[in-house]
């Protein structure tokens, strides 16, 4: 019985480590889905994530992280809290 308890504890800890690693993984705001954004960014739920995607689709890719404040519901505090989580993929401006 004690052996099973230890095994269950080790398994639970290893799985939680995997989840934490996924939550801390950077996300590309120029390619991520709303679901991926909501999972990866602190303080960004489904509706804000959908707003990020909608803004990107209407205005093109983000060229700087601070541009996210142009998205309704996203303020500088949210951007600052997520700087280490946000990545900007190659923004193709058509000049190239």
C-alpha cells in the first residue's frame, strides 16, 4: 500500500512538472490560436485571447510586444506580466 502511494505521488509530481513547463513556454502571438494564448498568458482568458487574434487578423502581425495594448482589454500591466511568455514570429510585411 505504501509503495502504491509513493508511486502515485511520483507520478502526480512528474505530471504537474509537465503542466508547469507548458504554462511557462513562450507563445507566438502572431501564430497562436486563441486557446493557446489563453493557456499561455497570465490574465488573458478566452475573450481577450480572441480579441488578440481578431486584432491580428484585421491589422496584420504584431511587430512589437507593446502593440498588444492596442487590443481591447489588454493593458500595459498585462503586457508587462507576460513579456517573458510572448514571442513575435517573423512578421511578413510584404517587402521582401
